[in-house]
């Protein structure tokens, strides 16, 4: 980050040294540390927008690196690539390597067994300077599934990629007129990158947050300042004599804007996008005005602030793993449960403040014994060309070490899972393609002997419903004998290592639409069950409906019904404006999706519509009563010719990742059972009860299927792991619910057929 850009200390200041910029680094790292400490502890009193400290680092880095390269180009007529990259190696890699070499084994020992492979992959990507790319693919910075001890390396990846690209580009554009060429290139970069940031923040916030193309404008903004004025000395003296008051006012306004912004924005703000303009421009203004005696530089140049700036790189490197691993050591790898609408905390607020404070002496020691000796050449190093190669080789070795431990973790998981065997996948294996007319034989389970399939006519109207005499086709598996051991063994399915990825076939076949999808897939694209069936069933809902898909598919296959899916992530089937926490805005794609699903079903009504959704919603209706009525209004929009069935949401352990908990308690899985007070959180069932009454549709309640005991709800039922995370069923367990769902649906159909007409 800008924290590792070229600088000098009191004992050996370079000609361009700026004490105020050192202090600005101190402010930036303080914002980041306070933000992380508050965020990881869910502290109400914190700095909710402290992550803007990273934006300051980007501006500082762009300013210093561009200034360094421009000065060299003007002084020598060329850019010495070997010397430039050797400086970066001396400045960046030693401290980063030490942090990685200490954090890797500690992380391996402290995180859960199932988290180890991914955590070690995070470490390897951090060593290779591609952590930002990995986290853009796998992690939402503000809502991570797990807190990786290497998450903070994302910003180093951005800057190191900038270092790799910018010197070569600058040498090209500044061939004849260095300042003019660099100015044009940087201006274009600011415009293009900022436009990309605005567009991608709206569509894919994780990519916008982590990737260089959407962050380059902040680095370029600092670089543009360096091109315009490398130091205050270049400002004409006459102009400086007449504008000191104005310069000071601009600086103080910039500092005030920075402070206000740090408390005004939060993780709920779409970021970077437009919100990143304030910290970026504030950073530019503070650098531009920092040398003015009566400006905010007076604060930035004070010894305590400069001390934080001096150790800012090491403090940034050390504070995050100290907070994360310290939290695991103090509170265990499963964290501290909070509330259903907030993340699981890693730390208590007091613990977070103590660990953040401990990061300061750790960073000071790192600065004194690692950073400075390497940066100042006190440790003998090879000449620049070879030094770069040595640095790359060293980080490659660290990456290999991390990857090696990742393989060891996979072996450890395999030892718990036992030898591989054929495991159920949950639901039929038929390919959801419009071109397939004959489902594979393996897709149809054998009917129960002596039970005939109902006679279903080809008409797609309520008159085509089965006869009153129809009976369930699927039968429950025999009750398992009471277990003699509660250890996780190879007999429990899915295997522990596979449980987090035991996805349903609809998910595997990309029939669960993503957040930015607003239009249902073309007719015939996502077809399951018996694809030749004339009795048509539509499954509608969000990821909870998708997780319940294997049970619905089992029933459809057994009865010879065609099953079409209309599934969209984070999109409950409701008549209210939704808010998406990932996109950090109104979830317009969900509203458009639901509207188009209704139109699609109205144009060609199926015989039956099964609706299922997560009970937890964030939208224009905030009460269970309002949300239930909104669900009911939406159900009323479905075709009157279709039999509509609403499925209650399942009870789930929202504050516990079940596979992670099992990997910590392999000797006794009962320790992962969750209390009924957890299962019944947020007015459990009230929304669906009101929705069903409002729309006049039957309701299926699977509570006892998932939580079959009177006490705490188990997470292993009949030898199957129930959840793949905190609230989604494993496909294996969901498929086992097929017989119960079959019985419930048949009862509804028979009752409806027998009921006298209104």
C-alpha cells in the first residue's frame, strides 16, 4: 500500500521527504485498525467507515511512486527498472514474508479443519500478490463467510500489480515529454477507471472493491498530483505568498471531510463507486496542502501521528492476523453468536481494543528489526537484478509452503471422511436441458411395490389433478437404530469434507440465478423430474427453495411429473421492495424477476406451483405481519388454474456454520445441536401462516422433518449432516425428505379433489 511506498526517516531523510505525508499514513492506518477492531467485535461505538484508510494509502502510493519515477526520468532520461523493483523488494517483501511465515502455521493450528485448505490457499495467493483476485472471486469483504487471516493482503495485491504495470507504461508515455505524457495517461486512467468503478460497484461490488482496474483511478489521482506539482517548492513563490490562507482552508476542509466520512459511511454503503470520491479527493488535498504551516499538516507532523505513519506498513500487516487469530485463541474458531441480522463476532469489544493495541508494539518491532535493516541495506543483499529474482523466489517458496499445508489439510479431512464411496447427490441426475426428452433410467427411483402411479391426463388445468384415490409413491427409510457413537465417521453422509459443497442439482446446473439476473431462464432450460411428464410442477423461490429442491425432485420423478424451477438467490417471492446486502441497494433485480416469473406462469399455467423462501427478509416491510401480507399478495398473483402450495421455511442454526462446528467436534456431533430458541428466531412461521391465510393456499410445515426432537435441534439426523452452512440443507438430507413431502402433497391434492366446489 502507500504504507510501503518510498520514504525516509528522521535519521536519514531523502530530499523529497514529507513529514506530513508520514503523518497522513498514520491517520490512514489508524482508521483501518479502528474499523477492523469495531467490525470484528460488532461494536456499536467504532469507526464504521474506517476502511477509507485504504483509499488514502492508494492516493499516497500513487503520488510517491509517480513522483519517484518522474524525477528519475527527468534526471537521467530513463527509468531504471531493476533499481525500481529492487527498492520495492527491499521495502515490501521482508516484512510481508515474516508476517506470512508466522501467520501460516498459526492459522493452520487455529482455524477449523474444514477452513484450513481455503485459508492456506489464501496464504499462497497473498504471497503471490494475487490475494485481491482470489478474494474478488470468493469473499465479500463486508460480509465474509469466514474471516481469513490473510484478507488484508488484498490491498497489497492491488498496489503490487500497479507497481508492475505503471513503470513500463510511464516509460512509454513519457518518452519525450515526461510530465505531459504522464499527465495525459493518468487523466485517461482516472476517467476510465472511475467509470468502471461506478458501473461495477452497482453490478458486482466484490470485483469493484478488490480489483486494480476499479481502484486504479485512486492511485492515478495521487500520481496526477505528483505530475502537476512534485513538491510545494514547484509552486510559484508569488502564488504561494498570496494563497497561504486559501491553501490552509482547503486542507482543513479536506481533513474535516475525511473525519466526517469515516463516521458517515459504513459497510452498508455501496463501495467504492461514488462514495470513494470523498476520501480520494481528501487525500489529494491533504498531500497538496500538507506543507502549509497553518494547514492540517501541523497535526500530521506531530510525533505520535508520525510514529504511527512510520510503522504503518508493519502495523497494517500485523493488526489483522493479531485480531483474527487472537479472537480464535480467546473465543474459539466458531466465534461469538450475536443476532440473526448481524455477523458472528470474532471478539468482544474489550478484547478487540486490547489486541489492536498489542499490534502497535509488534509493528514497532517489525519496523525496527525487519523493515529498516532491509530497506537501508544493513543486511547484505545482491545487486538489483539478482535481488528481484531472490525476492520472487522467496515469496514463491512461501506460497509453496502455504499450498503444501493446504494439501496436508485435505489429507486430514480425508482421514476423517474415510475411503471414497459412491454417495447420493440429492435429487434426480437428469440434465436440465430442453433437448433431452428421455430422462436417464437412474433418474427414476423404483416405486414402492404394490402402489400404482396415479393416472394423470395431459391437460394443464386443475381438472388434470390426480384422482382422490392416489397415494404417496415414496416411502420413508426404516428408522435407524439409536447410534452407539456420536463421532463423525465415514458412515455419516455427506462426508464431512463434502458437506460444505453438497449442493443440489439445480445449483450444479446453474438453475439458481445470481443476484444480478433479472429475467428467468428461457422456457425448457431448467427442467427436472420426468421431463416427459404432462403434469407440470413449478418450484419458485430463493436459495432456500433451491436447497429444498432435492425433495421436490424426488417426488416429481416418482410421480412422473415435470418440474420447472424459477429460483433466484436472495430473492423471496414477495410483493415488496427488497434490499440486497451484497449489492448495498434496492434489489430491483428481484422485483423484476418476480414480476416476470408471474408473467411466465400466467402465460402457461402449470398444474402446481410450490413456493418456498427464507423467512429472513430485508425490505420495505419490516414487521413479520407486513412481510407475511406481502407474501400473500404475491401468491395471489399466481394463476388461478394452478394448485399453489406454500412451504414454511425450515428451522436453521443461523449463528453456527454446521460443517465447521462438526469439524471442531468430530468426537461428538451432539455439541453442534442448536437450541429451539435459535431455530424459532424472527417470528418463525408467522409470515407463512399469514401469507397462506391471505392467499387461501395450503401450507406445508417441515419443522419436525428437520428438527425431529423435543429438545435442541440436531445437525445430524438419521446418519446425515443436515446443513451445508448456517441455513442451507445439504442435498443429501434434503433428498431424504422426499417421502415426507410426497405424503404432504398427496394429502393436499386428495383433500382438494374431494372438497365440494365453492
